[in-house]
């Protein structure tokens, strides 16, 4: 099973400042011009978000993974599943691959615990398509500085951490080539968008 209902579930993944939010907005706008129903959303959401993206608390990796999946449980029930049931395109800025990359790989929790939490919280649902925006670490962090000044907890985790993250996302893509497409995000916004659009057209015949 891919996703619930008749909708299409697309996730955007990658490191800080790769251009996920920018590209999600552009894809959403393009789909809407075609008359598609689109829901744009992001993770982590709700009140748990601030615990994870602000401040500098050093959670245990397991605690951090549990917080992400707790927020995800709410997000799935409140937003993602209803929209998919309605037949909408759901464009999600980060999803479970981020927990796998950040906590599973970069923070050392391992793949096993994250896979177990996925099964427990998400079950058999999988994104139809995951776009992994890939960019050299320094360039992404340089771009990220231009965003929300309070949401810097992950940005401040250091070069090594971010190199591990980049490798992690590439490994995830290698393991699931049917679901994931790696996009070179070190290009002008419009060129990245065309690469995103090409991947959507190639992978999702309904576009
Ligand atoms: N291809 C690009 N080239 C140059 N700047 C970009 C590009 N894509 C996004 N940006 C800018 O970089 C910053 C981070 O982009 P954003 O989409 O917020 O990244 P993310 O959501 O992956 O962290 C924003 O200021 C955005 O306008
Ligand atoms: Mg963003």
C-alpha cells in the first residue's frame, strides 16, 4: 500500500537550508494552476515543534525520536490522513526520513528503533514520492541563516553532524529508489523547481 484514500502524498527532505520550503511552495502553486486540490504542511508541527527546533536542550536521541513521532501521530490524524481521504495532494515539508536521518543516523540511535516507531505510528502508509534536496553542507547552512532566527537548534549542531545528515539522506534514497528521488539543490530556484517537476511527472503519472 502506498497512501490512504485517493490522494497523493509527497514529502520533501534534506538538510537545513536546502530549499525544501521554497520548493514545496512552488510545486503547490503549479499543481493548483492545474486545478489540483493541494494541502501544504510541515513537520514537526503543533506545540511539540518548539521543543525540537528552538533552544539548545540536549535530549537523548530516543527522547527526540519519540517527540518527533508524537508530533507525527497528531499530524497524521489531524491533517495528512483526512486530506488523503479527500483526494488531495499532500505536500509535506519533512516527514519520517528526517527522523531516520537526524536521530537514526546523525545522532546514532540506529535504523532499528526508528523503523519500529514508524511501524507503530505510521503503519503501512508510505509517501508516493520523496524528494530529497541535496546540497553541500556549508551552502545549505549559509542559506538557512536567512530563515526564522529562533528555529536554529539543529542548524547549530556543527559541520560533522550536517555531513552525517547529508550522507544519511543519500543512503535512505539508495535503499528506497522506488520512493525517493535525489534532487541537486545547488542550482537556481527555478532550475531546482524544474527538476522537482520532472520527478513528479516521471514518478506520478497523475500529474
Ligand atoms: N535554489 C536556491 N538558490 C538560492 N537561494 C535559495 C534557493 N532555494 C532557497 N533559497 C533561499 O535559501 C533560504 C532557505 O530556503 P528554504 O526553502 O527555507 O530551505 P529549507 O526549508 O530546506 O530549510 C531561503 O532564504 C530561500 O529563499
Ligand atoms: Mg524549511
